[in-house]
C-alpha cells in the first residue's frame, strides 16, 4: 500500500508539473506521443526518452539486487534506499530548476527523466521483492482481477476461503492507496510544486524502517 501510494502521488504530480508525462507507467506515454504527433502540443521528446530511461533504471536495479545477493545481503532495504535517492534528486532538482519552462526544454526533460528513473526502480522492486502481491504502479490489471474475483464471489462460483478472496485482499488496498496517492499528488503539486515530493520520500523512508532483514545464517 505504501508503494502504491508513492506511485500514484509521483505519477499525478509529474503529469501535472511536466505537461502530461507519465512516470510510473510508460505505456501511457505512447498514447500521448500519438496524440501529440497529430496536434500542436509539445513534450514529445520527454515521452520518447521515457522508455529507454525506464528500461535502464529497471536494469540497474536488477544488477544492484544481484550484487547485493552475491554479497549475502537482503536487497529490499537497499533498493528502497536507491529509490529514495533518485526521488530526492527528482524533488531537489525540480525545485532548483523551477519553473522548468518548455516541456521540450533541457530543464523539463532532465527533471522528468529523474521521475521516470525513480518509478523504474519501484517497478523493479515490485517484481523482485513483491511479485506475490498486487502491482503498485499500474492499476489496470489489479482492477480487472478484482472485478473478476468479486463477480465470482458474488455468484458463489469461488470458494469462500479460496484464492479469489485472497487476491481481493491484495488488490483492493493497492488500488485504494494508488488513488489516494494520485489525489494527494495532484493537490500537492498545485500547492507546493516539486516540494510536495517530500511526502512520498517520507513514506519510503518509513518503509525502509519497516523492512526486516533476515538474520544471518549460522556458520
């Protein structure tokens, strides 16, 4: 739920502050690219760069996870720390360069790619550390599965203690947290511009504090 809140917050804040740039899920940028290529709007460059930056962030996160595992360290806390650093850079540089000006300008693209990189790290964390839970950055699959399971439970086609109910318990909180984060991010960026990103950073710091590293195995 914490990560879903962070993703919703960052995606909404970036979308408003950076002329419609999606940071948490890059597929939305493809739709906007098509729309902008047949209109007079701007911001195509940032949306084109979002995919390679996102891929690079996921790849770096995976390599960092493997390196930590090779050293015998549980990677989750460290990967969350990486996301905090990148998100803090997104926040700090966004504040320093505000107003970012044209969506195709260097300032806007630089700030936007930091946001994309932060959410690329979070997407990788979701797959590497929480693959058994609901996705925290893209809600379409979560909502679809939740509706299917709810219908099956309502018509009595799914056992009460079966996997459908368990999936609902995973999916619904993530969807609600993402929606809450999106609302908070929209109001936050309207009030404090990039300074509002302190909120998801604090949430991530709290999650790092909650992570329990496994005790070392006895020799």
